């Protein structure tokens, strides 16, 4: 099992990589461009990835994106990580968050969703994926591609260029569970996904009468606060098959992760 320092070149904070780069700027550039090439291979269908929308799917995406850069591409991290005020899932809970992600996707009728429902469900899926944060580096790129492929089942697409990186980072952090709790606050990401959701090119627009009826019905049965920040006062903290540990401070041994790709790229 890897320890915290086992991921770095000795005496540095630069992740060990296949290219042998010990300069952080050079590694960032190499990682970015090689992952961009590999992402295009996936998007074009040159390299097929089974779209099972589960942990295996996400691992396959990460493995191909970073195959040129890291030996551990596609493998779960073995150390605790945090960013900002809250930690990500502990290594032993990564599988639970990804199982919940797969359950949400499998039980959602994606082709039938109106725009508001698509935004809501996409925010929920990404909140779980982000909280899992299952790789030592490259979570953002893999997670975004995962969401984009999920969106292909719907009438909508995702345009990440429509959101400022700082705002994406902020709301992603806010969406993580409170200390000692399990359930992500996905409502923090709803305004983000509302901004980046666009109609899928080439598809006819949804019938506005149907859209209005669906939104009215959704509003009538909603049980969460209007403002995203108020969600922390009313959300439950349980998840299928998971129980919450007692509230506590930051888990022992957790450390900030470099993971510059966690949200922004």
C-alpha cells in the first residue's frame, strides 16, 4: 500500500511520472497535452470505453487519459486527501460513493428529463463523483468526461467553458459533505450545471407545454430550500448502504492534495 510520500520523487512534491520529469511546470504541461490527446481519442470513438456508468467506467476513462503520465492511472488513491476546508472520501469509502453514483444514474430516466431535472440529476451525480475523488491526480478531467458521456443519453449537452474556474472550484468544495457526514450537498452545484447545460445540437427543442408542466410538478413536490446554501440545514445524511460516522474533525493523517486538475481542467 502506498504512503503519502510514495507518490512523489524523493525530496520533492512532484508526482512520480513516466516521463521522469521532476519540475512541476514541465509535468503540468506534459500531463495537460498528453491527456488532451487521449481525451480526443475517447471522444472521437477511436478508443472505445464501455459506458457502464459505474466505477469501472470512470476508472477506464482515467486509465486512458493518463496512461502516458502515471503508472497508477485508473487506480484508486491509497491516501487521504483534502482541498480547502473539507476532506474528500477516505480511501475505504471511495467504492461506496461510486456505487451510489452508479445507482443514481441507473435509476434516472435520462432520455425523458426536462432541462430542470437534467440539471438537478447531473449536479447530484457530479457531487458524488467529486466527493469520491478516487484518483491521486486527474479527477477533474476524468469526472468531466464521465458527465459529458452521461449527458449523451439526454437532449442536453455540457459546455464547461460557460463557467468560471474559480466558481466551479468554489461550488464543488461547497458540495462536499460536512465533517462527519456522508451525503454531498449537491444543491450547491445546481446553479453551476444550470449555467453549463445547453441544448444538444441537432435535436428538436422540447415541447414548451410539456416542459412547463414538468417544472410546475417538480416545484410542487420539491422538499429542499430555494437557496443552495440553505440545503445544509435540511438535507438528510444517509445514503443507500452507508452509515455516517460520528461527527469529528479532519480525519487523522489527511493532507492537502496537489491535484491541480481536480476541478478546473
